[in-house]
């Protein structure tokens, strides 16, 4: 478990950590941890959803969706609050988070959610739809709502654009404009939105076996970022190339290793490629890579040497669809 087992002792500390962390894995752990305080967590979710700050509203919606699995008696109240927030909000980037929380609420009651096709909801089974609040929730996300969320990219500040990546990745494939927006964000002047967009296109699309992973626009965007100013971002591109078995992945990984341009993502790329020609460069990296982070280097060496004890291959979805892998250099 490592540092993931080190969860805050109090509700207030856990709530603050959930709001502030940039790690999706840690946020999920903290959401589950917060459920240990059912009354406090429920009150906090309602309060955050009604607050003025965009990040706090997003986290409130996420907490409310998570609590649906633990507090089924409160699901009707959760749905009403989410739909009201969706109805009045002018922050379209929040709509998708609220929509996903409504999905979590109704799925906790055993209802299958509809899918969006050509701007209209396709219901999974015949018969009357559920309660009126639920219908409103679906309809508010239909039509041009996704395009409005995409349009928010041009209005948001850097933190907002970074948050939008996590929203947009849920809708890749529903509308061409979503992929266009993510590609545009790979050219963002700020490091964080650009980094998260690149990770989504380089890694998450492959993990989810999305056909868009090999869209020419995506591949062109990745190659345009191969010399990005940020080391970790360059390593993410290398990982994406390795997961796609790009013929030039070996050269990219080898070059970055020789230049000592490494985060844990680069060693994950070497592990994914499992090319014996990388062994000497990886062994040399042992002289400068931090000893307390040696696990990723050893996993890469094991894969390139063909050992059975090498870690799970990223391309097999070991970390779950859409999850942003926590590297040794990423803050919890």
C-alpha cells in the first residue's frame, strides 16, 4: 500500500486532502475514506455543491456520486441536488461531473443509464422512464451540452483547463469536437493542462482500447510533443509510443534515458516495450536514478530481460480505465 495507506485521521483533514490532491488514485482512496463519516460527508457534499468555487463544486459532485453506493436512502436527495446544480450552473465544465454523479446515483439503485447517440438519449430498455428529476438530468446533458463544455476550454483559467481534461475524457467518441479540444490542449502554454491532455491522448486512450488512440490527429499531437519543455510530459509521450508499439519507440526511450530525462513514466515505457536493447541504458540509469524509487527501474529491467517477475504490463489495463498512473515524481 505504501503512502496510499497513510490516510488522514480526521474528517476535516481527509476532506481537504480530497479537494487538493492532483492524483486520481489518491482521490478515490480519500472518497472511500470519507464514507467512514457518513453524516459529515453527506453534509459536506451538499455544501460543496452549492459553493462558488469551481473545484469545490466538482469535488462536491464527485463525493455525492461516491456516497450513492454507501447511502442508498439518500439517493433521491442526491439526485435532486445534482439536477438543481446542473440546471442553474453557468460553469459548463461542471455539467459532465454532475452528470457522471447522477449516473452513479441511479446505477446504485440498479437502473441502467442511457447512452448518447446523435445528440439524443438512447434508453437501454422499453417502458416508462424513471422519476422527473432523473429525466431532467439526462436531458440537460443532451443536445449541444457537450459542445458547450468543449467551448469552456477557451474561457477557463489554467486550473480550469486542467480540470476540463478529466471531464472531456469521459466523452471521447461522442462528438468529434471532444478529441479536437484535447488535441488543442496539448499545445496549451501552461504545463499542467498540456501535461494532462498529453497523458489522456498518449496513455488513457490506449488503456481503454479506444479507436481514437490511433487517430492521425492524436498521433500528430504526440509527435509534436516529443521535445516538450517538461521532462515528465516527454516521458508520457514515450510511454504512449511504447504502448502503441510504434517502430520509433525504442529510439525515443533510449535517447531520453541517455539524456537522463527520466520520471517513472520513462521506465514504465521501457517496461511496456520490453526491448532487450534497452538493458544497458537501464543499467546505466541505476547510477543516477534515486534508490528510493528503484522499483520502476527494476520492473523495466525485468521486462527487458524477459523475467517472469516483471510488473504488470500497462497495456493490459492494470491501473483501470481512465486512471492517471501515479509516478514517483507526482505529488500525492
